[in-house]
C-alpha cells in the first residue's frame, strides 16, 4: 500500500493551520479526515477543495440529507470507500 506523508492539524502552521481552522468551522472541530489531510502539503489546494465541498454540501436549496445520500450513492456506484 502506498504511503503519502501528511501534516496533521496539531503540527500545522501558517497557511495550513489557517486552512485547518477553516475546515473546523465548516465541518466541526477534530474532523480533519485523513482523505482531507492528503492535501496538507499544498494548503492552497486543500482550501479550494474544502470551499468546493462546502458549496456543494451546504449551498443551494436541497436538504442536506438529500445531498449526503446522493454523495453516498455516487461513491458506492464508483466503488469509492470515501
């Protein structure tokens, strides 16, 4: 299995620490999933990914439960465990 080095929230500083704080505001403290931490070596990319996710999951008029269910089904159809 491949291994990708990441910078966890507790070791982050500068722009990355700001991005982890922003992520905490979006999804809640302590919820920096490993899949998100894969972007930690490029804080700008992580911030853009979190902003896109925020817009998709929390913006618009569809109920959040509907969006979560749609995301889960798309992941299942694509055989994606995330």
